[in-house]
């Protein structure tokens, strides 16, 4: 049965009727899109100037659609990898519920539409950065880096860091220092976030032939890199406050959240390990860090929005 489903997935014979709306929604990676949209919304909220509420909603919608389009194109290109990994084998394309050709057309249509609408609703700068984010995620990260280098998530992390810049540019028509710093925060947050996941999912990545850091360099090196990145992330996240680009609400939140991030990363670094660096606790600290990293980014950007609202 699995072989038959895989055959359908790669032959392109699956019909639209065979897939549910839930499958098409899953193709857009909604859980990833939610955080992307939130950071883009905050970028729009803290930008100086005013955007009509209808246009602001349209801009945020374009960010969501573009992120979903990039996710669909990612699933289309990585359908062979997904079929070999336990945690992704049930996705719509490898499971045969959506044909690859349909997913490709769906993703390309959404990507092009989001950029065009963004240009019409806001300005060319926001549309250009939006287009760049799609191209970076699909071509640079998915096609070029992911299967070639253990630094894939480091460089490719830039793709998910664009939304605050896009939101800011939608209002102002240019890119300022604050959104650049928030871009860097998300950029540095991405490696420890995904490496924490890859510590306990390294078997899946190894079977699929993806050179994630734990597969190539081992668990010990990955733990050290996680801790190093969190040490750099902490002062960078406080920098907007130090440069008087934000107020104390953001500054206190960034310092407290970053300090706890370092503590969680230290626990990953000091996790009980055997001689090969394999966790004796089933990577419990890494799982805790992964969950906390999601909360960290959400609360950090919420604090940035709150800081602007209170003056």
C-alpha cells in the first residue's frame, strides 16, 4: 500500500477531488506561517507612519500567502526526502493525496499573486523584499543549501527573518535600522531553534541523506553551536533598546527572555551524554529548548509591539 501511495504521489495522477481542504492547508505549513505572519505584523505596527487598515490587512495577508507558497514549493521539491522521513511521510504529497504537479502550480500561483498584490496595495520595496524572501527560501535554502551543507539552516535562516522588514517597508517604503536588527534576531534565533529539533530527529535526517549538523558533526558539536548562538543572540536582542530604538518594555523583555534562552541552551550543552555524545535523557533539554524558542520569539515580538503602543 505504501508503494502504491508513493507511486501516485510521484506520477502526478492524483486528482483534486482525492484531496481535502485540510491537505491543501497542510501544504502551506500553517504552523510555520503563523509565527512568520506575527513577526511581519509587528514590523508593520512599529514602523513610523500610517497605512490604511484595509491596506495593512492586505499586506499581512500577502506575507501569509507568500510564506504558505514557499512552504508548498518546499514540500514539492522535497517530496522524496519527506517520503523517507517518519515525521514527514504522511504529508499530502508523499502520501499521495496531492499530486506534485498540482502542488507546484498551487505554490507558484500563490507566490506570484502575493507579490503582485503587495506591490499594488503598498509599494515596490515591500513587494521586492517579499519576492526576495520567497526566492531565498525556495532556491537558496531548499534547492541549493539543504542537501549540500550542514550550514543549511544558518544561511537559509535568513528566509524566515524577512517578515519584519517586509511589514516595515509596507508602511514606510524603505528599510530602517530597527527592522534590520529584528531580521538579525530571527536570523540568529533560527539555528538553535532548528538544531534543538534536529538533535532528537537526527535519525530521520540521516535516513533521508540531509546533512544536518548532528548528522555530520555529531551531537556534542551541535550542542556547542546551540550554546554559542544563544550567547550571541542575547546582546543582539537587547541592542535596539541600547540604541534607543525601543523603550524599556522591549528592553527588559529582551534581557529576561534572552537570559532564560541561555540557561536552556546551557542545559542542552550539559545534558547527560554517553561517550559518543548521545543524550541519556532522550534529549529532554533539547526538546524543552525547542518549545521555549517558539515562545521566546513570540513574546519578544509581542513586547516590541507593546513597547511601541505604550509610547
